């Protein structure tokens, strides 16, 4: 297999919003050739979302937690969910399972704490490989953290090659549970060495948590709630005092880093508006770290469907052209699942997935662990 030039991979992503699993298929040579294939979204039930979110922790004893019966049960349920999602995906798209070379399995992040030496994603890669009879690459973050990196974000190398033909200074913004940013200058020949990436701040995870806590809705559809609300600037100022925002990149965030306690007396609309403005302020703040202003900002992730949020980004980020991934016929919901398909091939080819200016690692390094089916 590794002598052939192109590989077919599936990627699985369950982000910090913890609302379901995205599946994406692509064909790639692990470098600049990327052909995006079909993708799909498989939502968790409301009860499973509650179950998963109940084990999220800002900090934990990882060795102890991995042995907890309840967490093992949730992990098995989550792995089974991914197995079913893949089968549904293959059936719907009439894809022969035997044509898939590898699956990139990100898992569900429970706690991300590189300062304590770990980033923990549940999901049993060996079981998934055995169930499918397909090779699986999992455990993407560990190698980077062991070598002193943040273990996140991992998608920049995919963003870089996906946009290689767009000869501009580009900022790729993923509006996921947490917003992360990749910056590169495709006009420059040394653009790969100078690729910059980091987490900018919270995004959909905080807004979704606020909305689901105060209503029977899972999220603020199109930003309709935020549009009706009043912004509480003092709360935003308090959020921005957190040490994370004065820390230079590379840097990464755990979804539990922020609390909704500052908003507890607010109406649902005011809370949604305040959080939306906060998200955009964190993006704006992140532009201070770029060597030059980007010509183009490409928005991916669930937050790009929040029309109010996108309008705010357009209003505040004035010097760059703002477009959605759909502008290039890329499904913005699936960018991260495509990325993990791509990263799984880079692992098979022993190519680097993390870089000094994306995670803080000392030199470019591969990542992930290969699980052959038994």
C-alpha cells in the first residue's frame, strides 16, 4: 500500500461541542494532493450528550480516570456509535469498505491539559479497528505533548495544503467548540516554516452550553437569540482578563477553562449576545500575533452557520475579506473530519503533523498511533 501514490482515508471527528460525529472521506498523497470526497454528520442523542459532558473535567488524574467503570462504559458506547456511523456512511455513499486504507479517529476530548502532560480523548481505536477490519490511527496528540508541545491545534497542516493554490495571506478560522486559527502566507516560499496556529478562545461550546442550560434548544440557531439581546461589556472585559489572552501563541484551550457563572443573572438573549461579541473579540485579539494582516479569512466549523456571529466578524474584522468554506465548495462542517483522514495518511507516511509555530514543539514531528485490526 505505501508504494502507491494516493490513499483513501476516512476521518472521524467529535469536537468540543460534543453534539455528534462528523465523517469525511478523502483521497490524498499525504502532501499537496487532496481530493475531498463525501461527508456526513451523525448526531448524538440528548441523553448521550449529557452523559459525555458529565465526564468533562478541567483537570484530572488521568491514570485513575482511565480505570473508572463509568468512563469505560461511555467510551465503549462512543466507540460503538462511531462504528455504526461509519457503516451508515459507507452504505449511503455506496463505498466498498475494502477500498479504505485507514481511518483517522480523533475521539472525544474529555480533558485537555498539556501543562500537566496530557490531552485525553476517549474512543477505543483498537476495538474500532477490530470491528471494521480496517487500520485505525488514533491518539494523535500524545507524541506532541511528550515532546513539549501543546498537542493542539492539529489541523493547520491540512488547512495549509488545502489552500495551497490560493496565493494570498490566509487566516483559516475554525469556529468549532473552541475557535482555532491558522495563518500562512502562500505568496511566500517559506510559508510552511512560518505557518502559525493557536486556539483563539471559546466559541460554540460556550454559546451552546448557555443556550441548552436556559432553554430546550441545543444551540442558538442562526444567532436569532443573540440578535435580540443586549451586550454586557463588563462581562466581556472580565473574560478577557483571563491569563490565556495575554499569553503569546502557540497556545491551546480546554473547553472547561471558561465558566458561565458571570452570566447567571442574564436573560438568555443577553447571554447569547454577550458570548457572541466575546467570541469575536477573541478573534480580533488573535490578529495581533500575525506578522501581516491576512487578505482572506476562511470560516469553517458550526459557528459559520450562525449568521449573527458571521455578521459580527465582518463588522469587526474590516481589513480582510471574509468567506465561508462553501465559497470553495468545501463542506465547512466536515473540515476537521477531513483533516483527521489526512493526518492518518501522514502518520502512515511518517510525515510531520505538528510544527514549532503551531504547537510549540521544538521541531516538526509526526503524531498518532497505528492500530492494526486483529
